[in-house]
């Protein structure tokens, strides 16, 4: 089985690009960020502080996650409820960053992700796929873009969903999340030594897609 790991900061376009690549290549796409977001959502719904380790751990036994593909699109189910849209809200994004820093949460999800890789050709994106989850992935990419570009993209995305969040607020959230992700004690966001760096700051979606596709195609086993 072939595993392709795409890591990078929030808003770099990992999920959208990985999804398109998986469709074109016939691979299984695994959105690991959606799993962490689902745990963050569950903790918020339980009325707990997502930065309180004991409170988050107390929620884990009641969390049941499932990934299903409906009409070719990955949907995330939390305790039987489709939360694919709910987990994309800004407050859930920050909650995901908080819970992802906890070793117990990462352990809770690690084996699920590895089992998917053992059984499928996959493209998996996240923060620590190439460094921790799939250290033996055949192809590793670190996809990034400047905080300003990522904030512009995210602001447009939120506006399209009817959420008028000011650009300055989105930029501040992205910088805070970058700091959280890069400085956490467990599995911090960083480029794997054998990962290819791809910066999409000056590229639109199509240019970014072709840049990633070319990198992958040149490294697939013949």
C-alpha cells in the first residue's frame, strides 16, 4: 500500500488539495483534522474547557467517531450524528488545536489512522502525519503559505458560508493556532526531514494542485 502524508499549518489548503488528489488518483482520503475537530466539538458540547486536560480526557470514553463516504465525499459522524459542517466553525477550529496538544487524545486517534493506512492506498493530511502517524510514508509533503495569505483564503471561505468574520480576527486566530501547533509538547507541527516543502503563497488552487501532483507523480514507485 502507498501512503502519502501532507502536513502543514492551518489554512494552507491541505484538506482541499488532498481531497482532489485522492479523487484523481483513486486513493482513500483521510482528513485527520476532522477527527480532532470532532473531539473538540464533543468537548465544547459537553460544556467543558478544551484546555482542561482532565475535562477533555473525561469526555473520551463517550466519543464514537466514524468516517463514511457519501456520494464520494467524506462525512464525519460523532456518536451517530453527521457533524461535517458543525466542525468547520471557528470556535471548533481553536478547540481542535487545544485538544490535539493532549497525548491522550492523540493516542485515542493514532491507531485508527494507522489501521486505515495498512488497508488502503491513502492520502492523509494533518500536522504530524509524516513525523508521527505515518513516519514510513513513501511520500511526504509539507504544504505551507504565509499567515496573511492563509487568513485571506479562510476569510473568503467563511464569507461564502455566510459567516462575516473580520480578516484581522481570522489572522489573529491563525497566528495563535500556529503558535499552539508548533510549540505543543507532543507531536508539534514541523516539517519531517524527508518531506518536500511546497509553498503555495503565490498560487491559486489549480496551480497548487498541479504543483503537488507533480511532486507526487515524480516519487511514486514505478
